[in-house]
């Protein structure tokens, strides 16, 4: 059943129905009382919406999976959803743009509340440090990315000082990235370049630098 307030239920409904397209057509032929067979245009809409909602479904399963991933793993998923919503707002399809508006409004509420905490968790991961944050923020915020990256830097410095650390002026921020910030400016800003593999473009960018 489709629950309008739950995107995953809409995805699961479509995921169950789409393979039965031919069966719906045959039912219409043998049962004159059956009047609900979708048109070809409606099937096309269903396929497109299904592919969009699958991004949220996969991310949700990642968050709530049996392996219980830590918060540093959530950050790329959340960023990917943010970029997808921006992409859908500029879709060629009216129904996708109409869907993206309310979804982004709700998503922004959670993004504002959790993005800083998740970014800090990523910086503490020695595999990524600040480089992954810079990469994703450049893709999301473009020219304004530096302002948001600086917020993450400041928050980590505050945490460091709060726990009794001392900053060495000669080294600046103790949590600075191993990759120069300027190396990421303008990298992969187009949402069309976003890979389903959340780290493939990031790895390529690091390798190129």
C-alpha cells in the first residue's frame, strides 16, 4: 500500500507494480469491470518516479541496515540525496519538479540539523579527513562552499579546545585537510556527474590531484 507521507512505501508500491505491467493489460482485456489500467504515459511516469525514489530507499536501508554503519558513513549518502534533489528541481519533467519541491523542503530541515555533525564525523575518519567534506560541499554549494567548509573547521577547533587541546599558531587549524582546498574548487559541480558509487568520483578527484 502507498502511504503518502512515507516515500519508501511509494517506492515499494511501484517496485511491486512495475514488473506486472503486462498483467494489468491482460486483466483489462478479460475483465470488463477493471477500469484502472494505467496508460502508457502513466507507466512512463511510474518508471521515472521509481528510479528517483530508489535513491532514498537505498540510503534509508544503508542508515538502518543490520551492520549499523557509523555516522561518518552517512555523510556521503546525505550529500548524494541533496544533490539529487537539486537535480530534480531542474528536471525536464513537470511531475518531478513538483515532487522535488516538497521533498527538498522536508529534507532541508534534517540537513540543517545534522550536516555539521556528520561532516565532523567524516573529518575524524583518517581515510577522508576534510577532503571529502570539501569535495561534497563544492558540489552542493558551488562558489559558497568555502563558507560552509570554514564552519566545519571552526566547529572542530572549538571541540579540540573544549577538550583541553592547544592550537599551534604555526600550523593553523589542527584538523586541516591533507588536500589543498583550492584543488577542489569547481570539481564535479554538475549533478549529472554524480555516480551511484558514492566514492568513485571522489577517488578520481583525489587521484588527479
